[in-house]
C-alpha cells in the first residue's frame, strides 16, 4: 500500500513539474511576443477633432449642421484653416450655414478657404480680401485669353492707347500697367471649379482702391488686354512699354537745324538813303 501511495506521489509530482514547465514556457513565449509587438509599435499619434463633410458639395451649396460631422485627424498633418468646434463653424449670433466656394468630396476636411463666412452667399464680395475692391474689365476673345481664364487665376494687365511725344506728336503705345492681379469672377460667376472655356464679356479682378483708379482711367482712354500668369510663376516683371517705332525696329534720330551763317554789316547814310554794307565779322 505504501508502495502504491509513493508511486502516486511521484507521478503527481512529475505531472506538477511538467505543468509548471509548460506554463513557464507559455508565459515566456507570450512575454517575448508582447515585447516584440511593443518594439515594433510606432510612437503614439496625437489626434485632433476636426469637422468633415458627409457628402459631396458643389459650388453654391450650403454647409449646415446636417451635412458635417466631427472626426479625429492627425495633429501633425492638419491643414491650415480647419474647424475644431461647432462655434468656429457657426459662430453665435450668425446664421447657421456657410456657402461652398470650391467643391468638396465626401469625408473631406472642412476648411475656411473653401467656404464663405457664416451666413454669407457665394457672391463676389465673399472673395474680396480686407481693404480690396472689385473692378470689372471689359474683354473679348482676344483680350480675355480666348476664354481660358478662371476665378482664382492671376493676370498681367496691358494698356494700349495714344501717347503724346514732345508735347506735339502722338503715337500708339502698349504698356504694362499692373502685374499679378487676381481674378475673382468671370461674367457673373465666382466658381473656381469652372472648367469649360467660355468667351467672357467681363472679368472682375481684385485690386486696391488706387489700382482701381488706374484701371478705370486705362479703360476709359484705351484698350486693355490680359496675359495669364502661370500658377507657379514667381517672376517679378519689370516695366514694359512698346510703341510703333520699337515694334518696327525704327530708331529715332534727331535732326539738328542748320546753323545760319553769321553775317556782319554796317549801315551808312548816303543823302536820304541808308545803305547796309556787309563786312567780315570780327573773330
């Protein structure tokens, strides 16, 4: 009996030891896997709450409480002009809508540059920067770059008219009067997503008040033409002026008037007559 008891005890101790060994091996493998997973895990990403649109919105549509929601976005990758709380989207005391200026896809981050101010429609006034004014320029297929201009493009403005030379003669001259002027509307639309070329009749630009006066004078006294500036072009354009002579390569030469030969005379009286006699001039 004692032998059986001893055998059972030995078997039990062996099974217990085996169980401890297996458990230790399992725990060791688990800890190793956990350490490897922690080593491979990247640093924690800081997130910020931002508003996105629920569905695709086109120019002129309204952004309201119903078509936006808040999501978490990586803080380090946040674009400028996002909205982090509802009071930024719809300030207290303002109408609870904004109007889309540039189309947005579903789940796109809502940004200030793509919508008007709270309660505003998508008119030209919503596109003007502080202190700037809108001025309409009459154009046609030639002066308006064949209809390929869009709101948001930048143009150089040239004036062609009559110029007065030496207070007497006049001739046609073309002159660069403004550079890098931003277009805010074509005809009656300020949609920057407009892609179909159309021949515009008016182009509305954004300019400071003193520039508006220059453009008004230019439009009243001659003809204006626009030259499209490249999107990535940062060239500073110097003064440009071309007249008929420079266009044709004609160089002006001043013709000096011939110097009249100096004559010296003396007058003598002969009776009742006065006679003028030419004599050599003194050196």
